[in-house]
C-alpha cells in the first residue's frame, strides 16, 4: 500500500470520525439530559408535556416537549441523524483503510491465527454484521421487553465476542472489532428503528391520526441501549493507546470490567438528571476500575526467566535490529512503512536508550510490539530487553 496515501486517508477519516462522534454523542447526551430534566409546563399549555429553561452562551433557551403535533408545525424541523451516520461511515472507512487494507500489519497476529489477508477481512466483517444480526434478534425477541435481562444477555454476548476476537486477531484488532460491533448496533438503532419510527409518528401527527404507541416504545428501547453503550464504546476507541489493557492475557475480562464501570457511571448520571443522587453507582464504577488495575498488576504476561547477569548493550542492539528497525527507522525497509511509526526510530544507541520506558511498555510488559509479532520475537528476547532496562538502560 502507498504509505503516504494510507496515512493521509487515515488522518482525514480519523479527524472526521472524531468530529462526527463528538457531535453525535454530544447531541444524544444533551437530549437525554433535556428529557430527564423536563418539568410540567407552567402555566399548562395544550399538548405540552414538559418544558425546560436554560441559559447558555449569553441567551435564554426555552424548550418544550410536545407529545402530539403542535398546532403549527414549522416548515423546518431538524432531524438528528447525520451525526450518527457520518460517525459510522467515517469509522467504517477508517477500519477498512487501517485494519483491512493493512491487515497483515494491524489485524493479523500469526502467533494467534495464521489468517490470509482475505480471510482476516471476512472474519472481521462477519463479526461486525453477525453481531448486528444477533443484537436485532435479541431486541425483537421477548427478551427485548425486559431491559435488565436484555442488558445482561447482550453484555455477555459482547464479552464472549471479545474473548473469541482476542484469541484470533491482533490485540488492537480484536478491541476495535468489539467497538465496531457496538458502534454498528448503535447506528443501526438510529437508521433502522429510531428515524423510520419518528417519520411514521410525525406523519400520523400531521394527519391527526392516532399514533401507534409501539413506534415510540421501540425507539425509546433503542435509545436507552445507545445511552448505556456510549461509555464502553468510547473507551474501546482510545484503547489502542493502552497496550497494558489490550495486550493483557485477560484483555477480554479487563474490557468487560471497564465497560461495566462505564455503564455504572452512566447510570449514576441518568438517575442524577431526575434528581436521584445515587453515589453508590459512582462507587461501583470506581471499584470496577480499581479491580482492573489490580488484575492487570497481579496477572502478568508469562515472562521467561530473566537471563542471569548484566545484559550487554550489543545484545540489546541485535534484538532491536532483528525485530524493530525494519519499521522504527528513518528509512524503514518494511514495505508497509515509509517513515518511522509515530516518529519513533531506534537507529542509534542513544535513541534506543531514550525510548527504553516505552520499549518496556510495548515489548516487555506487553506483547504489543513488534506489531503482530511478525518477526516471532521470543519471550527470552523480551526478558533480555527487560533486564537491560531494569538495570538502568545503560549505554557502553
Ligand atoms: C511492522 C512494523 C513494526 C515493527 C516490526 C515494530 N513496530 Fe513498534 N510501532 C509500529 C507502529 C505502526 C506503531 C504505531 C502504532 C502503535 O502505537 O501501536 C508502533 C509504535 C511503537 C511504540 C510506541 C511509540 C509511541 O508513540 O510511544 C513503541 C515504543 C514501539 N513501537 C516499540 C517497538 C519495538 C521495541 C519493536 C521491536 C521489538 C517494534 N516496535 C517493532 C510498527 C512496528
């Protein structure tokens, strides 16, 4: 792949994805907050169920919620949907550019499963769209009417998917696919249920026909789901910065616990909007997060016995030359790279020493580097690097 083209596409799509995501999540947090904070209109007005006064940016805002069409529906009605669609489209294209086009580097980990390029992409897509099918099936089954039971089943389904994905894909490739399953379900909720049902409701209201209450109830079910899936999916989107989580032997469990923490914290805020202050939900969130840090500290990747005696720098240099410099060099020889990844190069002894703490993080404490362990770096070599760093990363 042409490195420059891929990098610029990556940058543009990621920027767009972030901006659209902020707009979508921002609007949806705002509407959840607004809906939960409405008070009975004073004085009562026909058709108005609730209202809210707010001040922002130097002006007063007066929102009113109508349950039936107001007497005069303005010609321009804003629909919130392109924020969600743009988030999904840009995210999916970014997934294609980075993980599918670049599957040999970013998605396939031959130590886990020796997929061909095509197989890896198909399996990835099968997880995303299979996940959506399972989600839709669960929502439409009787379970969909029991929010808590549904939540538990969907959570366990995603955890099982995370377990399977971390067994077959690179660490970050596995996480991004869990995120893609959740994000796809969230956007499908908007595209397949919330917006079409809203169209039917508006049409019925304008025609002064009775509105089928099931339409609104279905939309409500899906927006509640989206509300609780938001914090976990946001964590997953930044997770590739934390190989301490993604590269952990129990990564699927850490992900489940961090997600549960996010759900608990979200629940605290949902209740708070209604004036119900339940600090225990914040506490559970904090404890789950603390549990993650404990598990990550206690359970470590298997480290080979550290070689006795001091490690000579030449040994370190040989390991880095064999496993890192084809990418991490000002002039990489790896076909996928034309510049050092993240600007990090190990071409000189001083650079190797300078980056020692990050090498520790990526190649000793976790197995996140070399990427996909393309070069089959051994645990012994990792332990050797670790011993040199532990002794102060000294240069001759
Ligand atoms: C196939 C190419 C490739 C190989 C081989 C490789 N890396 Fe990387 N490395 C990358 C890419 C791409 C990134 C940026 C993505 C990321 O941060 O995960 C990266 C990021 C890093 C970072 C994080 C830099 C930062 O921003 O802090 C460190 C540290 C690192 N690599 C160390 C190593 C070490 C040590 C080795 C050898 C044992 C190695 N890498 C081998 C491609 C490679």
